[in-house]
């Protein structure tokens, strides 16, 4: 992939975040999601790439925008052929309620490198660079904490494990607390939570839990850029979901998936822009006088470059983002 693509992609997440931020706290999640999706799709059309959505808003008959299999990029593009994974608004309910940790996210890989994960449950484990390769998804939680504590040069009581606040995770939560480590619970938005476990400044050491498979692949792209590690396993709930896994090339639908199974090769690009404040990014800020500030991150796996980008947008030059 061309390195210029990284900075082009962050413009996509900026526009999606700006469009959806209007709906923050207004109790209308569908409108927020539609705004993010429309803005993201329009911005993709300005980029010199030949992209195919492998993780999107659903199948063509379920989602008219950014559906799986849709082609993205400038109509006359001569740029690279790439897989695209998108979540125009990770946290639609978050935005509707005005809560934290909503983001717009995009992951891009060379053609054929991103796992075409079906929309089903996936068990996931993510750690940062220091603990990469030292623990596995099937290890006991107690062992994970011991290894991560040693890798990060922390006492066990100073280790923080981030887990989604769901009834299905109660056994994991209890195991972490019984071991003496800390639990940080979050409501929605597990892409941001998985990434936070790989960034030292967050103070989070380990991400565990079961969530959406598409979000797992998007997280994996970011974690590859960060030099961290992730393992996962699809959790089909019925025979139809198992057959879908087999059709996508997984003979064993519940096989252990490594980071390189989720994102093949040495390169990937990940970009995200905050919609509301979170562990990783600050949200969109309306400063007055038609000025709006966004906070984004963009990363590339091949170079391990991580850029945080603060941008000021003058809405008088973006009339499509001004609401009456």
C-alpha cells in the first residue's frame, strides 16, 4: 500500500465523526449512524484506491450504504487494490445517550489480507507489545494476569483488565478480582477498549471478553500497527452461523485465530476519530464561530508509525455539516 493512503483515510473518519457528532445526546442512534455512514462513503469517493468492503454495515439487502462487497474509492482510481473494514460509528447507542467512547473507525489491508469475519460473536484477548506472544486466549485468566504483570513490570494488584460489562463476562470479572487485579468495565465500543490495552499511556494491560467478530478484525488491524498481540475464536450460536464460517474458508469454525489469521501480511492501516471522549481519543468539540476540533489516530503496521492528529475544521467551508 502507498503510505499516502494513511493520511487520506483519516480524512474519512474525521468526516464521519463530524457528521455523527451532531446527534450526540439527542437519543436518535439511527440518525447518528446514517450520518456517519453517508459522510464516510462520500469521502471514500475522493481517494485514489480500489477498495472492497469486507466488513461493513451488513449485506446489500440489509444496508444500502457501505455493504459487504461494495467497491470504494474514486470512480477513476488507479491506486492499490485493498480490503476495507469499516465501522462508521462504533457506539450508536453511546452517541444517542451522550456517553463516552464513541468513534468512527476504518481499517485497510492489501487485497485478501483481512479476515472476512461474519457478524457473530467472537471471544478475544489483546495485550500490548511487552506481553505480545507470551499468553494465549485459552490460558487461565490467573496465568494471563501473572504474565502480563511481569511483562509490564507491575505488581499484580496494579494490573488493569478491561472487560465489557455484560452478564456473560461475570466469570472473567470474578476471576480477575479474585486474583487481586483491577477490572475496568465499559459499556459499548470494544474496538477502542482492545486498542487501549495495547497503549501504555492508558494504564490498561489486558483486554478480555466476547463481542462482535467484525469489531475483532478492525481491532486486530490496529493492534498489528501497535506491535501488540491478539487471539480470537468465533462463537457461532447455531448451525447457520457455523455453515457461514465454513463458506468463508474456516473448516473448523471455532479454531483459534492468531493476529496473523485476522490480518495477514506485514502491512495494514488503521484510522479512528473520536466522536465522544474516550480512553483513546477526545471527542468532537464545537468551539464556536463555526470552528470544530477533531482528535484522530492513524497507524501503519509496516512502519509502526502512530500519529495523533488534532484538526480544526471551519464549517463555513463544509456546508453539508451545518444543521439548521
